């Protein structure tokens, strides 16, 4: 078996580990429809632009748009609880959920038949899968930090951004208020899959922001991989992997661009910073065709990677935090705290 085939086999194993983890915390698909109907029949969500354009939280939050006063009251009421809840939270607490996981010298180790649950103060918990090793690095008022050396975890965090951090051999995952799974193979390669909220992946030379319903690979010593949507075309995913990790270059990039659809806009936005010259121009034109840049964003500014233009476009992309009004984004985070999500 070649080294490339061996790496692909390990990646398939990582993906399988992620998808085998329990998903019982996910809300029903019609949760927000029921809430909207309870608030007002007129507030029931409707489809936006057809099935290929039903991104992110948009349809589910039409109820909040119809009731801004309710959202504001929720923000104020939960805000006080949030402060009281966070400032005196305790540290780590572990319980065995199967078999006999070992906790020694701030390290949790599970074998093939054991699992554990780790309470992260009062801000959430982490399920540790079989065959994993997790080190507890810090537990304080400003940050909870652990390291996943190998294996799989599922994190459920309801807290302000950047309070929970997970180090891996290939990237550091900074929680922005979310739920995600993270798997690390024996050589340090990792795969993250975000189910709620957003995660920032920091690597040796770049950063990736992975929104809900997207994933990203990482490899030791390099930049985190480009995020890709769960339902992206298989040809896009394969070509993106070649571009990120196998020196696929412009040939692989052209396959990505040809397969990209509007829900892949966040993938293309990340590729702007990972390309140059003619290749960056190709990425710009395809992204502009899928999601036109907002007013004030110029092609010249984007091609020069001017922060103002890149961030303004990012805020307009489907699935980015910027597509929600500020009070909706805050309501999402605070309502998650009380288990609404």
C-alpha cells in the first residue's frame, strides 16, 4: 500500500469515527417551526429561495425577526444569568460512561471498550470516545483548555466565544459557542465536524473558520484544511483534499471551482487566501458569480487580500455569523445556554 493510500485509509477511519458518535443532542429538524408557530401563526418560517438556498439558521429565525422585543428581553434576562453562571464555574469532572477509563496525572485514557464524559465547568461537556487520550491543560475563569493526542471527542459548549480550546498535533480548535466532533489519528492528522455554531481552527500558518454543517481536515506542520460543506459534491471534497494536502495545485483547484455551488461559498472564500495570481482571480470570479460581493467590496481589494473587503464579503456569505443580525447572534448563544438549541 502506498503512503498516499495509507493516508486516505486513515482519513476514512477518522470520518467513520466522527459519524459513529451519538447525535442525541441535536434538536428536531422542526424545532424552530414549532417555536415560531407557538409565538404567532404569522411567524411560522417559510422557505428561502428553494432547497439549494436554505442555509444556516435563516428560516428558523424568522420568528425572532417578527418579535424583536421578545428577543431583546431574552438577551437581557439570560445575560444576567450568564454572568453569574460563568464567573464561579468549577473545573473538570470526569465520569465513566462505559468500561474503565483511566484518569492519571491530568490525562484521561480510554481503551477500545471504554468511554468517558468530561464536565467542562458549567459551560458544557465532552464525550471521550474509545481508544482516546486527552490531557487536561487548564481550567480557569477565562479559559478551559485540553489536548486531544489521539482518538475522538464530542464537545457541547454553551458559553461566550473562546472559553474552550482543544489542542491537537495538527491544529488548535477554538470554540465560538458550539457543538462539534473532533478526531485525531495516530500520526496527528485530524478531522473536525461542526454541528452547531462555529469553530476557529488555528494552525502553523493559517486559520480556518468552520461553521455548522461543515468539516475540515488538518495535518501536522501545515495550515488547517479548507472547510467544506457536509453536502458538498464528492468531486469537490476529493479535489479540495488534493489541493490542501497533495500539491494538487491549479488542476485540483479548477475541479473545486467547477463543482462549487452557492452553499460552498465559505469554502471558496477561504481559498482566496490560499491562492495567488491567476488562481486567486479564478477563485474570485467563481465566488462572485455564486454570491456577489456586497457594495464597497472591490475586486482589486479582494485580490490584494485587503481585510476590509474580505471581512465585508465574509459577513455576506450564507452560513457565516454575519448573515444574522447582532441581536439574533446573541440570542442564539444565550438561548443555547438554557438548552433551547
